[in-house]
C-alpha cells in the first residue's frame, strides 16, 4: 500500500535525485536581484528600503494596518507577549500540540504555558474546550482573568494555525473576550491562510509570522508582527530596536530593549518571495487536491483538509493514520525509500521543561500526536 504512495509522490514531484525532502525553498523570482541590490547599496543590516517595503507588503497581504519586521518568528512571539502585557509569574494559554517556539516564547517572559486541547478538525486551539475549561478554573477580578487553582493571572492566549489550517479563530476570540484575555495568533505557518475571508493573524490583538527556511516563503530567517493597533506597532518597532530613542547621534534608551530587527538583506529576500506568494499558494492548494484524490481510495489514510469557513495555504500536507503503529510503519517505509516524511511534534506537556505546567484534558492533541505525519509539500516548479 505504501509503495503506491511513494510512487505517487515520485510522479508528482519529478525530482531528479533519489531523495525527496519534505519542504524545500524555491527561488524563481527576483530573489537574486534584490539580494544583490541590497549588497550593492551597502544597506545589508538593520535598516534599508527592503525592510520598509517588506512591512508594506505584509500589510497589503494580510490586511493588517501595521506590520513590523522582526528577526525571526520566535522573537516576534516573545515581543508580542511583552506587548500584550505578559509579566513574570503569569500564565499564558496555548496548545500542547505546537512547535516548541510557541511555548519557549512564553517561557522567555518567565510566564508559564497553560495547555488546552486542540479541535478535532482544525488541530488548532478549540474554542469550545477552552470555554469549558475556563468555566471550571477561571475567576474574573478587576477586569482580568485568574486561574483559581494557581492564583496566577491568565495574561494571554496564543492559538496556532497548525500547518496553515485555519482554526476557529473568531469563536476563540469571542471566548477570550468574555474572559478578558488578549489573543496573540501564532500564524508562523499560516501566511496566505484565511478564515471567513480574513487573513489569519489579523483577528487577535497581535499576530506573528515566520520566514524561516522551511516555511511557505522564506527570508533565510525572519519574522513579522501584525496589528491594527498603532501604539502597539510603534512599541514593537521601538522594543525591537534596543528601545533607542531616535536621535542623530545620541544613545538614549528608555527601556530594556531587544535587538530583534530583521536585517535589510533578509528583507530583500523576503520581498522577492512575497511576490511569489499567490503562485505558491495556488500550487500548494492544487497539490493538496491531488493528494486528496489519491488518498480517497486508501481506507487507512486520511488527508487533513481545511474546515468549511477556512482557506488553508496547505504549507505542509498532513495525513492521519489509524494508530501509532501504522504511523511508524508509514514513516519507516517512506523514509527508507527516499521520501522524507515526519511525524507531528511531540506534545509540549511531555517535555521536561513544561511537564509541570497547568493543563486541561488533552485527548485530541494526544490522538493527533500518535497519528499525524507530514508528507512532501514543496512548491512544484516543474509543473
Ligand atoms: C516556525 C514556527 C515558529 C518560529 O519561527 P522561527 O522563525 O523559526 O523562529 C513559531 N511557531 C510555529 C508554530 C512555527 O511553526
């Protein structure tokens, strides 16, 4: 059975080499031109026209009023948590089924992740399960939410759009609003994904993106924060620039700041890549349709698809196998036949650093942890 899958992937990708990676970056547009231009201009570092252009493009693409270029997605999350008011000793609600960067960024604030389960369809934080959990443990005091069991403030909620599949973000925001919890969307994987025709990352107070080499488009390394709040955007820029008060020659800093700026040379690459975004998404959505038709005839494999109100970028295609043993068989067969496949992340609450964090029932996350595998998802340029 898995031989058919390997053959199908080889036919679909027509890669010249025997080994087919999970997701490769593609440089088919102005990448070389813009990067060379950045070098020729000598503006390769913290400021330059490509940084400005990148921020404008991110506004145009997402529909957010403001975008701030950041050195990577993890730091974009860290800064957003600070901007949302997360302080040492607070708790931050998030998924245990996510990439470690989400939980790490919370830890950088000396705050504690508080894990709530994901939805059975979207693999993103579940609005109904969050609501149920908060009904049990939350206490509203002076306009803020507290965990009755720990006494700690629940200062933010960070849902994540898994593999670019939009989660039920508007319902989630509704629940969080009811409990006075600001929402930061980890949209690292969901550039080009929409929920109810609105771009992911633009529903919450702040949204963050990643332009790491494995993402839909890449700047080598890079990130962005988007928001509709002018003051927060200004603060994001300021904090990411060592909190330096702009001045022709003087060094004056009004806060502990960070060096979280995206270098202009990376922004040059990002701009060229963003020009390709629509083409990439079309290509990826077409690939997901191809996989869907292929797996439809296989009883023991199910391709995960977007929910009705969502439009996914299908960054990484994900299949669901019957159980852990079936998953391991699939991983073993594909990887020993030159097709790189990978299981979903292990749950955050099972890691040594996060094992004592507060958590709700995590049955859905556990279900996916045992069964989900990512399959070849690069943009096909030989189409
Ligand atoms: C990639 C990713 C990040 C972090 O992005 P970097 O740019 O690699 O720091 C954060 N969250 C999720 C869910 C990601 O997939």
